[in-house]
């Protein structure tokens, strides 16, 4: 990859913006301040720093942070930011409440009491913490092998690459996330890599400095929003308000979502499918498009492999059957298929609901096939291969591990697809290995950017019992979470985005943006600095840099820029063209086509076939569910979905932030008024939502947006004000109490969003 091609116009604009970080010297008249900050005093030193917010996990929105005498006092949107265009969400505006929160972890701590009691945290120095961690981890490495320590993360933000490097440089192959089936984003990424050779994203002109004014760009005629709500979720580098930008420019939308939302009311059609039945809907639409001859014959003939086999599989899903499975009326399915097939260009914005189906891989394969057979790949306003400023996910530092340790990765022999470049241990098998000691014993864990007892882990009681068997656990976080209270032996305090530098990469670093430090709080250190300092102790050859800025510069070497230079010109854009598959730009050998065994998009996947999986997309009923366990429906008559995003919080974060709790004080269960009346439940009642495995406590929110056959429950809940000896009430509140550790056949995907339940009021005293 050569130097980044920055236009003079872009360079001048962004250099001028960066220059605005200079000291202002006096208060800004009339400036609104963060809630926890006092008004700047006259004559105080004030500066504004341009940086990127990481208040959620999926975007790097440009913001300005105002700093007075070293203390950050205000966050506001950056008008020049391509993502946010000057907007600034509640999570971002409340980030300073998090940074200066009295309950924040400000220094390293070690546990002094046995687990199961009040932890009795003792403050220690960084050197004491590093010495203790190194002593314990190296002892386990010597006695049991480096593979006996698991390194786990949740949403990585811009931090994941440093966790993997720390894991591999220690010598452990077991980097994972305690999420059954890795059921967040990775199933889609793995599936796209297996069938097309690359990840694909919707074309919202985000790759161009000029955005929608770029001469080659065309607004999509229609966007399908499938399994996510981008206005709240900003998924994988896609800012939700881009949908509105494109609608203003004439784009129509098609919603695939069980719930009624603001966007669904603006859609041409709203397909309210039963959760977990996406693959059936996809195959039914493929069948209609093929039978009505709405597919792109030229693209299919030249660039797709296995079309006839796909057509035969899709023929098993006539619209009558699909409607019965999905609950979507036949006429809506037909209208959606025709709209896609007849569109000049179309794009897809899809989300985690696809991953959170046990057979997520065939579901994702079927969804993307709709855009493949209609020729919407690498077309302006279609689906494009994500441009990359630098590529670190899944590979940076992996060479230090070696083939012997690679072969010990948990799950690669049970789940063959994990052999094909996806450098993670299979989480369900990892939990089983901790429990059984087979094929070897696990003795330690490093948990960074994750709170699995409250958020990721299915059957959290089982996960707790498994992790509680380990000899030593380190957690890196901002606040004392249920996972810390229950399991941590040592806690290291991480920094918020306004306290550190970083390269703001997500989804393949589509643009070169930077996070720029504006303040320091307590003794906290950035995740990157923590990993660098420990890495230099464990394996100095793998961590040769003196500081994190040097490390960032080394990561950027393929761009020809230093980190300091990128800070001055960010965001930098990687040049991109359309129809790259025709020009040999998507294959390492420079030949036309796609980076697959056949050089084509594989509707029939050689990759899956080699792994012993069905090479074609297929539908499998969620279990338990109306189609798989009808004998349970008398006792558990409602379909339960979980994890719908809401404005103020991100996963299990922000529960202690006053502003955010004001907007969402309790974990909610959304239910139709007619359904609630049937069970004697009123708005605001505390209720139990119980499934075949367990139950969770919720407050009822009555809303006509819900299907009468369903309820929708928040995820990630715990009460920071609760008792730490009860792990902040997490086992009463966690919706995952009702969900098992059962991944798909590939080892990817799990039914987090499609189960069954019964509901009843919480009794006095409960």
C-alpha cells in the first residue's frame, strides 16, 4: 500500500482545523458546559482539541473537547467530521461524566478477600500490579503452558489489535470473546470472507472526502435495513444519520425488523419477521427474483459460481411457506423482492441480529446473495469492499505465535471453519475446556474491554462457575463491574477516549482518523499503554517501541505517514475505485475477479464444503421456538427477542452515568397492551420473563409497536448501586439467564435474539 492520496483541498481544510487546538486564552462567551463542570474563570487557560469520540463501540465521530486548566469541560460535535457532521450524541456528551465519575477506578487494585465475599480492594502501584501479574502468568506458563491463559475482549473499539498482540506474544493461542458462537459481527465477516474473499459495506460515499458530491457516486435507489436500527446503533463504522442524508437525496428504504420504529414508518415496506427466520425470508426472496427473471444475468454468468445450485435450494421456499415461517405477509415479501430486483442500484445495511441466530453463517450467505445475484457489488450506491488505511485485525503480531501453539487453539479441531484464517478460539468450546480440563487445563484469564457476566455470556451462572475455577484473573476496565466484583484478582484502570491517543480504526480502518489526548485523570493508563508495558516485560522483541506513539507510527508504516503526521491531516482517505473486481484489485495475484478459489463470488461455497459444511445457504428453525419445539408453546407461549439498542447506553456501559440513567432508569420489557392485559400486567409493573432455562426481572413498558405474540427485552443490565457481594444484582437482571451456550454448526452464531418465554408479575418481597 502506498502513501495516502490526500487532495490539497482536504489537507488544507484539516490542517486548519487541527491548528484550532491552540490555546484560546479566555472563556468562550455563552459556551454551554458539561453538566459536571463549572464555568471557566476569566483568565484561565482554555484550549479546544479536535479528536474522535469512542463513547460507543462502532463509530469514531469527530468532536471538539474544550479543556480548562487541564480538565475537560465540554464535548461538542465537529462540523468537519464526515461521520457526524457536527452532531454529538448523548453518550458522547456524557463522556466527561464518565471520565470524572466518583466511582471510576483511578488506580490499580488487588483483591484481599476470598471470592464470594466483599472484595476488600487494596490500592497498589502500577509496578506492583505488573510484577504480580507477570509472576502469576509466567508461573502458569511454565507449569501448564502459555495456552493455559485465555485472553478475552468484548467490543474492542480501536483496542482489539493490542489485545491480540499481547495474547500471541505471551504465547497463548486462546484469544476470544465470551459470546456464544462469536455472535457479533464475526459471523458476517467470516461468511463474507469465505464466499467473496472480502468484507462488504453499504456505499454511503463514506470513502470520499467530498462524500455525496463525488462525481462517481450515485445515491442508492433503495437501502434494505436488515436486523439493526442504525439511528441508535451506528454499526461497524456506519453512522445512522447517513440513512437520513440519503433519504433526503431520494433513496427509499425497506425495513426488515420485528419492531415498529420511526424508520419503519418511513419505509416503502416493513417486513416484520419472526426473530431468527431471516434465512427463510432471504431464500424466499431469492426464489422470487430468479423465477421472475429479475437477477443480473451478465453479472451472474461472469462473476458468480453456483447459481443453478442456489436456484434449486431457493425453490424449496415458495412464498406461501416463507410467509408461514416468518409471519411476513406474502404480498410484502413479493413487493420487497421486486423492489430489489427492479432497482437500478441497491445497498444493504445489516446488523447483529443476523449474527445472533444459531445458523448465522447460512443466513448471512443468503442475505448477501440477494445483492450478489442482482449485480449490486462494487457498483456506485451498492455494496463495496471496505477500503483499508491499514489492516491489523486478526493478524498484527500473529507471526510470533508459531505453528505449534497455533494448533492448540481451542475449537479449531471441533469447528473447522476456525482453521481458515479466523484467529480466535471458539468461545463455547473455551468454556467447556475451562470446565473439563480437556484437551488441557485453563488456569488464568486476561479480560479487557469486556464485562461478560452482565453482557456477552450466555447462561451467566454457568460462565461464572467456570471462570471462578481459574487461579488468577486480570480485568482492565473503567468501573467496578459485576465481572470485577465476582472474578477479578487484579484490576487495571483504563482511560476514556479523552485521556489518550490512538488510531481510530474500525471495520478495516476505512479512514485514517486519530484519537488525541486532551486530559489526564488519576493514574489511569490507555489500554494500548498497558499492553505495551506488559508486553515489553513478557516478550520485548515483540514490543520494541518505547512509547505508544512510536507503536502507532510503526503500524502506519505502509501509509508512509507517522502518527504525528496523521494527527495533522486526519481524516485521511484511501483512494478507491468502483468495479475493482474487473481490474484485478481484489485479488493478491492481481487477476480479475474475487479472492476465492474460483475467482468468483461463491453462491455455492468451496470454503464451506472444505470445512464439512453445507455449501449453500439454508434455514434452520431457532431452538427453542414455535417451529422447532411446538410442545413447549403451551407453557412458553411468547417469542422473546433481546438486545434492541436504545439511545443512552452501549451494551452494559453507562449504567452509573446520571444523565443516561435518567433516560433509561430500569431494564425494560416491551409488550403489546393487549398481551399485557391478558396476563394482568400494567405499564411499569415489575415482571419476570422466564424461559425454559431461567428467568430475568424487567419493568413492563406497554407499547403497540410490539407484535402481540412477542416481547422485547433490554440486555446488559446490572445496578452499579447494588450490592457488590451480589455482583450488583446481575443474576436477577441478566436476560442471558434464559439463553444456552449452543453455537451453529460452523461454530459461529447463537440464538441470542430468538427464544420463547412466559411472563408473570414479580411478587412482593421478590
